[in-house]
């Protein structure tokens, strides 16, 4: 099977399993990364030893990727060989890296304030405030559509979440005002469906969002380890510190397992009416 044929069959295999758009695009991107590494060689001919070298020497030593990222590539490799190529893969020689206990990094209130203030592009300021105010993943904010914004009930419908799961999360009052202002500037693109568009009028990509985050992060002189996902960590942490229960935060984040949410625990949980951290943040700013 040529690499071109492999890509074609892999797309069919992912469609058969109803992968979310985010996972579908991510798996394809990682597969093309792997193909570039091995050059003209067909993936069907790559040996276990060569795959080990890719994971250990290239991803870990050269690219300095995290254990989580290396495991993601490993998952893609397993899908390629076990599903698309229908081969028996010796997973004992390609083990998943043992996960370290995660301690999420979050920005301080001063760092958040500085970061939002240096965002001189209104579109990206709207995006980043929405990620923080609603706890969205980067792919989720990129895929937002007009019909996902429920201003009557002040909530956002997340239709293409991780694992293709759907959920509702908080719509901050501040973000609703910003979205209305932003949307009024793009009336000519309303038929396209997506809220956030590129300069050409096409749906914005996660790569462009990351690129602008890094630009404003440098401008704000914030730790380079901070990513767009850090704003989501801030959302969860701030809610728990203000008394939200683990179950509430789990549902808002779209976690499958409560253990993922427990990493955010700082104080005892209490039941309360939740207000978005972004709205509280803006009140404090004033």
C-alpha cells in the first residue's frame, strides 16, 4: 500500500468510527508528520526499530515534546498499523509513556489582565476571553457557529468537543457583548456559519489562533509554557476556587472522567449559582 493509498483508507477508517472533526484532522496531521520523517519510504515497510527511533530520538530528543504529545503520536501509529494496515503491532516494543501526575499551570490575575490588555486585535481578544470565560478547547472555539450561542439561557452549545461529545457551557455576559460587536463587523460572511473567520472570510484555524496567542504572550512577557489551553485551566481553577462542585466543572469542561477534573481541586466544593470567571474578572477590572 502506497502512502497515498494509506491516507485514503485511513480517512475511511476514521469516518467509519465517526471521529470528531478535531480528532480526524489531528490524526491526519500527525500521520503526515510521520510520513515526512520517513521520506520516500512507505509506512508499511517501516520497522519497529525505526518507529522506536522516531518516538525516542526524534520526538523526545530533537523536538523535546512532552510525554503526552509523544503518547498521542504513539496512538496515531497504533491506528495506522493495527487499523488501516491491519497488521499485528508489537506494542511491548512501543509502550505508552507513563504519565506523570499533572499539576496544571495557570496565569495569575495580573498576568491575565496584562495579556488581555495587549491583545490589540479585537477578534483575537474576543476569542481568548471566550476561551477563559467558557472553558473552551482551541478546536471548540474555532468551530463555533452562530446557532451555538444561546443568549436567552446564557450558554454555549459545544457540538464538536473532544471524543465527539456535545455539551453546554457558560456564556459570559462580557463575551456576548463582544460577540455582538464582532459579528456586526462581518455581516457579509454570515452565510458561512462559523463565527470566527480569517481575513479571507474562511473559517479560522487552530494554527492561526495559536500563532496569535504566542505573539501576545511574548508581548505580555508571560511564561512561554503558557498556551491557549492554559486559559481553559484558569476557567476550571477559578470556578472551583469560587465554590463550584467537581461535577459542575466536569460537565462544563466536557471531561469523560471525574479524575481529570480533580486535578483542579483547590478548596472544598459548595453548590452555588455559577457566574463566568470572565464576568467576575471584568467587574474587578472596573
